[in-house]
C-alpha cells in the first residue's frame, strides 16, 4: 500500500536539491497506492533533514516550499498507509533513529519483542509504529559497528559498508514483510535497502540511481529498471548498484526496459484518472491480445515454464484472487470449463490457505493480481506450491513478486492503472483468462485449431466493440448516474457470465460512491433478495443474448417481477433485443457478441455509471476513502 522512492545523485547546479525534485515527483506518481501521510529524508553536506506531515502530499509540499531543506545528494521518500499506529505526523515516515532515517513498506510481525529490546537499551520511541522500532534496532547495530571501527566514521565508503552489514544482520532477525530504505549523514551519497515480500525496484540512470515501490516512482527520469529479489540487501550510489543475497553473496540483478513513459501516468485531458483508464480499455484489451499467436497459428503465453505434459494432466484449476480480480476469475471459470471441460474453483486468496484446500500435483493454481504484490495472493501462491501445485500468474506488473514466484506468467500489458478502483486492469485480466482457456483447450485437444482461431478472431474484434459502447452509450449512462445520485441503495442482477459482471458493478459503486450495492445471481432473486425490492429502487439487470433463449427468457421474467414491485429497471441488453423494451425504464445497448465474451462489454457501462454517480456526489473518484491500490499486507 505504501509508496517508496529513493534517489542518489549530485545536487543541481543551482544549489537546489535534485533528490528532493525526484522524491516529490515520484511520491506524486505513487499517490494511487493510497496513503494517509507523507515524508522525505534528505542527506547532504549539511547533514540529515527529515520532513513529514499527515494528510495529502500537498501538505508536505507546502511545508517544503515554506522552509526549503538544504541541498542533498541522496534522499528517501514515503507515502504511508497506517497499519501500526494511527495516521498522524509522528507516525509518518521517515523515522529517525540516532544516525539513521528509515522508510518501510510492510508489517514487522515480531516488532513487540524488538520494541522491548530497544526500550531496554534506553532508546525513546516517539511513535506507535513497527518501523521506528526497526530503525532503532538498525541504528543500535550500526552504532556498535562504528564503535568497533572508529576511523570509519570519517570515510563515507566504509560507513556505507558498515550500514550494509547492519542491514544484513537486522533483516535476518525480522519476521514479516518489508521494503526498507536507510540513509545516514555519515554516508551522504548512499542508500542501503532490503526487501522481503514487499515491492521494491531499482531505476538505473546516468550519474544517478533510483529506488521505488514500482517503476512509476522514477519513470520520468529513467526507463531502465532492475529487480530486487526477496531477502536481498543493496547499496545504491550515484554511479553504482551493489546487491547481495541472504548469504552475503554478490548478485547481478536482472534488468529490463520500461515500455511506457511518464505521460502514461497523467490524466491526458480527462477529468480523472478513472475516466482516462475507462477510455484506455480498448487499447488495454488489444495490447493484452497482441503477439499471442506464433507463425504456426498457435497460441503462446509470455513465460511458460510448465511442461506441456503437466498441463495436459491437470484435473482441476483453482483461481486465487481478491476483489475485482476474483470476479475476473469467475469469468475464467465459465470460459475454461466451457472450452476445456476442466473443473474450476474460484477462491478468495485470503481464505484459501486457511481452509485446508484440496490441492495436488494435478492442480493448476491461477493467481490473478494487477500489481503482482497483493499479499493475500502471494501467501496463497506459496501455499499452493507447498502442496505441489503448479502456479500460473496473471499480472500487470513485470518483475513483481507473484510473477517471479509463479511457474508461468501471462502479462496483461494494460499499462499503469492509477485510479485505485480497477477498470482497464479488470478487462485485461478477463482477456488474459480467455487466452489461458484457449491455450489449454489447444494444448489438451479440446478445441480444433479452427475453433480456437474463430474465438481469437472474436476477441480481436472486442476493442472496437468496447469503443462502440464508449462512443454510443457513455453520455446517456453519465446522465443516468447524475440523475440517480440521491439514491442510497442499488441492486445488480445477472445470469451466467452476467453474474460476475453484476458483482463487479456493485463493487464499483461501493468503492466510488459509498452507497449500498449488492450483486446477485438473478435466479437467487426469489430465494430472498426480492424482499429488498421497493418503490423506486434502481436495479441493474444484465440480460443474456436472445440467442440463448432459456437464459434470456428467465431474466426477462426477473425484470417483470421486480418492475411489478415498483423497482426502477436499468437493463443492459444486446442490440436488437426488443423483448426487454416493455419492462425496462432505461436500456443500455451493447453490440452482438458471443455469450462467453460478454463481460468485456457489459461491465463498461457499470464502470461509467459508478464514476458518474460518485462525481455527481462530489467524491474523489481516483482515491476513494479507506482504499489502497496495492494491498501489500495480509
């Protein structure tokens, strides 16, 4: 959840701080992760400055503009999502302890005994955080090493080496998750960092280097990035990066080029990032499909490290995910079972490992996560692998923890998603699930090559169909959102693949507009939820195609039932479906499309509606209250 930025480089020629510029730019680009306070620590010839403030980044900016810190050669910055201790300035990062300032993303599970140890050493703790405890433990070890080597204090390079040794010793004692960055005025041109199960990426520049929770933190300054693996410690200077594994062996980090630029993380003329990302969905789907067919006309995935024989022997698939990604998994269930005849279970990742799931070597676990850093899903992946299952990851972030720990990876190529509530990542995840289903059907012989090719042709047409919905339905859906802004409760009904769409539509409304919204399988209506129907209650109904008459007719009956009881019916129906007209107060039309692919179209109006209703209520659409983009604690 928290955002981390680090920079080492020379001060600018004007005497101002290049590091401060980089830190504030990077923290601004990481606001999408969700936070309740922000701060920076800067080191240079004048010493160590720590400035932090509860609330939005604008508050920190105002303080820095009013009282500019001294020019710096290195700095670390942080946006905090409160876990241990409330969202106050004293609990904000960076935390200062003796010679050091430290920022941290994650949770230290054994911080209580460590706190007792720190207090027994006579240290005064000012905050309620686990991070300040770690900062003191690190400084105690570091101070001890300085005492044993007093001449080192005047040699910044030796100081940096001692801090590396302290970081290695201390992180070996920590239980939990962390990305830790530390600076000291005794080595003002260096950052020492460590990582375990919390995102951290290196940015490689010219005469300067960077660290970030993800590449958005430094993409405005460099496109070259490098991975940091679990339990690695690194030393960052302006002209070098040194990385060691948990055994103290020097390692060479894997590098890659970032394929998108800083302009991808700005609004591009739209009022909100969510508006921008809703309109990027045709491109996101097209990019996820791009380059998937080889010269023989066969599907291929990004990083397939699972033997085809193993995939042919799979007798069950378990999809693990949370929130919106779990609804993409529900769509995957319909598609994969239909195409491959393999039973598919969809599990909430945070429940999976606690219920003694039935997993074996013939189980394929599919982990879906936009960030690839969702802690619930990471832990579920590890549990599945411990049980002998192969894991295939569907993620949007190259080099993320889930991508590295999985046996195979299917990247969604959706680009950065800044708005906290997911839109384009969801459509890209669904698209990737379709690709996985067709790949397995091809590999296992469930579908003939021409059948797979026909589905791929239909998928290739989806970006234009999504654009059609945006071009022809957006204005009226936005008007409807504004008109219903005073309503406090909404229901969403769907059958077949319309059911997960209903769930996602309800979730978007909860996330953005803070109103009661529930999604139901339409067949459940008469088994209880119909008691909620009252005069004027808005009910969205996703109507199956008339080409599936049994499903279609049943949903028409559902609409009649709720309309007769006074509900305001908002129907999403296929173009040309006239049967819905007598029973719909509002009709939203989408192009004719194979049933299994319908979620790519029908969810788009629900995204637009949620954003429009939230906007009409004057709410923050991009950063809804209490939510974070990347949930990196369990």
